C-alpha cells in the first residue's frame, strides 16, 4: 500500500511540475552552434507584434536567462517579443569553446548568426538590439562591423563599456572618492584606506591583475545600485521555478570561466562607433560607478559621429548601473517610446 501511495505522490508531483514547466516554455527555444559553442536563444513575449528585442547581456560572463525573469522584462514582453541569448561560455551555453575564441570578433560573429537564425525562423521581423554594459559594447562592435547594421532597426545602448581604456580609470576615481567618503564617515576605515591609497597610485588598468583588484573594491561600493537600501524587485523566480524552468545552476559558473580568460581591457570602440547610422537610444544612470556618466556622453557623441542626429539620450537621475531595476517606470516608458517610434 505504501508503495502505491508513493507512486501516486511521485506521479502527482511529476504532473504538477510538467504543468508548471509548460508556463516557462511558451515561445521559441533553440540553440545556435558556432566555433565550439552551443548558445541558447529563448524567444518569448508578444511574438505576433513582429518586433523582436534582442537582449545582449553584460559581463563578459553574465547571462540573459535570469534577466528574462525581471519584472521589467515581463512587462515589456506584453508589447514585444524578447530574444534572450546566452553568449559563448556564459549563462546556459554549452559546448567546449577554446579560449582562443574569446575575442570581440568572435562574439560579433556569434551575434550575427543569432540574428540570422531569428530572421529565418520568424520571417525577418523588426529587430532592435538592446545591450547592457558589456552587451552595449558588443552591440556597438556589431553595428560598426561591415553592413551588419542593415539587419537591425534600432539600438538601445545602456551603461555600456564600449571604451574601457578611458572608462576604467574614471571608475577607479569613483572607487577612490567612495573610499574617502567611507573614511570620513568612520566606516571600515582600514579597508577603505587601503582601497583609496591603491586607487591613488593610478594603476594601469590594462593589466589583468589590477583589474581584478579594482573589481574587488568596486563591488563593495554603490557603483551598481545608487541606493543600496532601496527595495526593488529582482528576478521573479523561486527555487521551485528554477527546478521547473530552463534555468540551472550553470548560470553561476560558466561566466566565471569566461571572465578570467577574455581580456577586453584595451577595448576602445569610440572612433568606430561613428559608423553606426541607425536610430539609437542611450540610457545611462547618473551615478553609475562602473561605466560613469562621462562615458555615457562619450557613447552619445560617438554614435554616428557629431553630425548624426537620429539618436537620443535618457539619463536616469536616481540610478547607478542598474537603472532598469532602480527606475523601472522611466526606463520602460523611454524604452517603449523609442521602439514604438522606429
């Protein structure tokens, strides 16, 4: 009898899990294979709109999979289809890509294949690139390569790391100033004195060891969230949701492998971004400490060159690097206004 009850319980759990799983998998899910990587693309939302937002995640080594569970993503999916692509060696990507493939050129080639796959599977919809941080840099690299921009209707560039040669030293200054504020307030004085003094040496940020030392300090500042005490909505997925969706623990491990082997510290795309001649929206957090507001103005001025006018910039005055969480309403209204105007 116990055995029969156990079978019934397990069958019921399996049935419920299967039903829940269906909710997560509504849409189009496929893999793009290229140069040793097998990269998932998950399309969901308003596919009938024929407007596809291709989300290019940050990092390098972040993921699009978890971002698809953000409240703003769920809201915007009512209006547009969203294509969530996990880049090589990131998120839920599979395969065994060699570290020699961790180049900007290879990521650009991957992105082009993703766009081609979307076009073939969905009859050439209107595609808008939406890149955050490293994703904005990758989007900029893609759109300024050959004639690739002809495949894209618009570009949303948010807090991008398109020019790390100039941008990283500015972020180091941000860390130094933050450290001084903590010292003046008597907060963890020994730690922040060490951070301030190291930043004051003006370290060469093209050196990998210096980058990781700086990054250890950066994550303890408010570079990502302007107000760390602000109550915000994060990804809406529970532990049960992880078990019943396409998410897995891989999203927490793959990116670490890539980040340690993909050196983009000498990246400077500012000059070549003048080639980008498609409508562009720049969104930036006023208090971003990762890619500071000065780099936001650099992105705006670089896109299309100084004579190009089909671009606009929205500054989120109460945000740092994660304005899509900190100022969700302004972010979404700006996003919709731009996309609907294409």
